C-alpha cells in the first residue's frame, strides 16, 4: 500500500502559520510523508506536520547549523556547532 501524499493546497494556510513559528530557522528538511523538519541555532529540532501541528523532536543540541535527510530520505541528520567545531549527528524521528 502506497502512503497517501499530503494535499498541499488544502493545508497551505496551516503550513504557512507553522513556518512563522519556525522563523529564523537555519535549515529545512522535507520528509517523504510531508513532515517538515527545522533546526534552529538554540539547539531545537522541530517537526511541522502537513496539518500545521508543531512538535519538538530533539532539544539536546548546542547549536543547529542545518538539517537534512540522507539520499534515501529515511534518516535525518543535523549539523551541530559548539566549542569551535561542527559535528554531524543522527536524529531519531520516529
């Protein structure tokens, strides 16, 4: 069974409102199911669902400089910056 793709025109206003909450985001990553992930410099990674629901996925980072999925779009990674160096960290999203 193929997962149903989100219908963006019907949820666009909710997504725009959620994006306002994610202002100053350093990076966005779009999951295959339509969830949008954002990392911020204060060390928090948030998930924004197609219906506009915002949830915290991780908050134990020092400073997020970017988020991205791997080539298969199955695993989320974050670039964390702290103490003068950057580190690539795997982020569980399930």
